[in-house]
C-alpha cells in the first residue's frame, strides 16, 4: 500500500448536489484520490464504521495505485434507477436516463406504504411496457411483508427482488414461501453479501438466486471477481451512489466478469446534479461505454467541501487505513 501521508496528499473531498432525494440525502459527500495510475473514490457513507469503510478505501487504492484487470467487453448495459418518489414523478426520473431496457425501483421506504410502492411500479410499467423491472427493498420488509408485497408486485413481471428481507435467514424464507406459492420472483442478495463478514454465506445457505456486487463495499474489483467466482451464482454489478470515478471501478468489474447476464446498476450518476469529470459516465442508448474517468480540477474546486468536512474525511481515511494495516 502507499503510505497514508501519500493518500492524504492525494485527497480531494467534494459535496455534490443531487437531483432527487436518495437514501434520505440530497447531497453526496465523498473523497477522491489521485493515484499514479488513475483516480479512486473513497465514499463510504458517513454512518458506516471504520472497519466497513476500510473496504471502500482498499477499493480506492486499487483503482489509483494498481489499476483494473483486463476487460472482456467495452460496453456495459445499465438499468435506470427510480428512487422512492411519488408515482407522478416517475416519468421525469426516467427521462434522465434516456432509452433503457431495465429499471430498478426503490420500495419499502420508511414512512411509505405498499400502495405507494405499487403505484410507483405501475407507473414504470406504464412508461416502459417492455422493460425488465426489478425492485430493491434494502431489507425494509420482514418476511410476511416481503411475501405479501412481492405477491402483489409480481403482476408486472418482476425480473427479481433485491434484498426483500434484512438477513440471510429472511431471504431464504421469502424465497421458499414464494416458490411454494408459485410466485415467479427471483431473489437477489445485496446487503447480505456486502455487509457480511463472509460474503459467501448467501450462496451456502441457498438464500438467493443471484447476488448484487459492488466494488467499493467488497474491497475492490479483484476481490469482487473472486467472490462472484466462489459463489457460483449469476451476478449483477451495482454502484453506491458514486461519482463517475467510482462508476469507473464498477464498469471495470462488469467488464471483467466472465458472464454478465443482467443490466448493471451503474447509471446512478444521472441522479446527481453535479459530477467531478467533464465527461460523466452516464448511459447512452441503454449502456455505458468503458472509458477512463479523470476528475477535473475546476469541478473539484467548485464542489469542494468545507474545511471542517475535509478534516472529518481525512481523519476517517487515517482510521480506515489503520484497519487495512
């Protein structure tokens, strides 16, 4: 690893405005690192502890100081992402993504109801009659709620449901009950892969049909590739509300996977009202072309965080670095 002082000297902390509330926030804070071979992003959400954040830092160091594996493809299909907005706002959200063949819809938002979710899903289906639709509950339902919700939402022809219950046991039970009832909804594990001390527990428990993999929470592209290979399950590559720098790492993972059966959740730069590169990695005709992402000095200055927030992130970087050591 590079010395921690080298990382501190290479760090830029930015605050980017968002077009719509996502994960309960309207601004995205993140730290960017300029390494000898490229840019990396250390953007672990503020509520994450140092041990979890250290994997995000490891991914940023890989990007900036080691680079990525050789790609097997140069164009990555991506889905649109619809936050937990009112149904009337769905056409406006979709318009930002251009033509897409798949849409991920956030459901189970705290303070909302299943009726809200159903209206949002129906609005997407009405706008895109032929698109693949997947829903993401972020573990927001218990088992009975998940079964009830997915039974109702299955009518639009769901491609899969992402993390409908908060833990591995819950996922396995939801999957079992849906199969018993003849509800054809596949189960995808996200948090139960990236937040577990052992990301292969899901595969061993038979708790999901596919896994969602994100570069930063898993500690880098190479570690994510290893996890997918060991799990022996189809994988969907997704992002964590990254800038184009972080999306570049996600594209590297998607480009290096032997198989890529699903559109990737790497189109989230469209949810930001600002970015750090003059050539943002956004979808064009349903895909993102594999290319580099270089942070622009003018944009880094435009979106620079306050001195207080910069110091907060640098202190966090030191703690995460100590965890890696």
